[in-house]
C-alpha cells in the first residue's frame, strides 16, 4: 500500500499467496498479486481451478452498502487460460471471527517456534 512495486526476476519467491501490492481507487481497494506457486487450489472445490506460476490476480473490493462487500477478480494466467477473465459477486457482511492459521511453507526459522524444530 506504500507504492512499492512487485519484485522482479530472481527476487520473486513464489508462495501460496503470492506477492501483493495495493492502492485505493476512490472507495475501492485494488489488490494486484503475482508470484504464486503452483501448489495451492484457487477454490475449495475438490477439482480446484487450473493455474500456473504465471498467475496474475487483480482484485477490487468495495462496500456498496453497509451490509455488503462487492468482490471482483480478474484472472490473467497465460499458462492456463487463452485470455484474462473477470468474475464478481457480493459477500454479506458478518461479524464472524476468522480463526488464525499458520502456514509453515517457506518457514526459515523453525528453531524459534514454540516446541522447536523437529529433530
């Protein structure tokens, strides 16, 4: 959100969530993400959605009214699709708490985890 660009070349470290940069366009948050690995599923369905490490997502998140979030995503992955495509849907606003989750992929400091590294 501070204007820094995506890393390039050897600086890219592909991860499950990629590398994101964001900015505001009026009341809409725009998140641009690259640098994904190929080991995640883009949906929770058992079949997932095809994607490669060339995946580039552009997400637009807005709040058209008090009880609604509008989510729009453009998927550009020339390794999996013939052209970019866009989908959008509304998400009802809730006060549900999200459980914290720790992913150990690319963890380079296992000895400092509670319980230490496996021997």
